[in-house]
């Protein structure tokens, strides 16, 4: 799983995606599994979940996401780099 961003109407939206190889006739190789919303709001939500992990969405828990994943996502949004070193520039 990895974070993805889409720019629309001058705003950046953050999504959690997974690689999807099951779509034989599709050119898209990713599937969005969770929408965090606009980048600033997404970061606020993630920080709140870090403080109160019991509020972390059940949907994400069922996908196998952990507190460590949440910390990685926050770091990615704050620094503009993923844990693998890929650029992920978001104007937050």
C-alpha cells in the first residue's frame, strides 16, 4: 500500500492505493482503497489519529494498516519524501 495524490481544482487530495493486477483489460495498475481528503485536512486527521489511535478508521485496520503505517504517512506528508526515498511533494 502506498499514498497517492491527485490535483483537482487547485487542491491536492490524498489517497491510499494498492497495486491491482487483477484488471486484465485496464491500463490502471492501482486501486484506491481509502480517500483521506484534501491534503491539509488529511494531515490534521492523521495527526489526530496518532494522538488517539482508537479513532483510527476500522476500514484501514481491516486493510492491515498499523500505527507504524500512520507514522510513515505523516512523515511522508510533512517531509515530501516516502520511506523509500521517492519524492512526494505536497504543499501542506
